[in-house]
C-alpha cells in the first residue's frame, strides 16, 4: 500500500513539475506580446489563446500534485481538531461519494469532448489565427486519470491513518521561500552560538 502511495505521489510530482515549466513559457509569450503590441505596434492574433491554453493546462495537470501534497482548499476549522483516525474516516467517505464520481465524470465527459474535438480539428473561435485547441481538450482526460490515480493513493493513506492514527505524509519537495529563509536564519543563529 505504501509503495502504491509513493508511486502515485511521484507520478503526480513528475507531471506537476514538468507542466510547471509552462509558467516560464507563458511569461515569455506574454512578454513578447507586450513588446510587439506596444513597442512595434503589431499585436499578434494568437497570444491570448496560447496563454489561456497554457494556463489551463498548467492548472489541470497540477491538480494531482496539489492533491498529493494536501494543497487543495478545505474548510478544516473543525476537521483539524479531530484525531487522524477520525479525519481519515471522513475523508474516505468524501472520496467515495464525491471525489471518485466527479473525477470519473471528468474522465468520461472529457473523453467524449476530446474525441469530438480531434475529429474535426477544433480551433479557437476567439482569435483570427485559428489556434488549434483539440490537444488541450485531451489534457482534460489526462488530468482526470492522474487525479483518479492520486485519489486511490489518498484512499490508501486514509486506510493507513485509520489503522495507525497518523497520516503518511508526502515527501516534501517544494518549500515556501519564507520557510527556507527562516531555516537559514535559524541555522545561522545556531552556528553563531556554537
């Protein structure tokens, strides 16, 4: 069970980090658009659509990674006061009755949506450039499958928490800048004292 959780966490992390590079591409594309629009007075017809596609792809493909790290928003003002065993019981019910039906619907509907889009080579209606968007529709299915796999790992986490009364945490691989600065300051203070 732990090996499956680690597999799902690593899979989600790999996809989340790989698609995070879209932020750089979006920044470059937006910077290019600003330059040609305001300096050269020659705006592109494709920049808005491409930025929407990249942002949507980033958002969708980062969902499983965010789930694996407990980063999704939750109203936990009472939940956080409960024992991990009780939290796990609540979570497993919510995964079974809400998460998996929703993600399954996302995969099945996304499949139909993407297949239709690929059939007629759908392009964006928002720009005169006719930017192809059928490949973006496929991201819906891929994101749903990743979420489903990560959801199964989360259910395994719940089962372990119900048995052991503690949560198996994902490996920490990303840290907030302020946390890193605080750790560096604490380390420097300890080194200074000794």
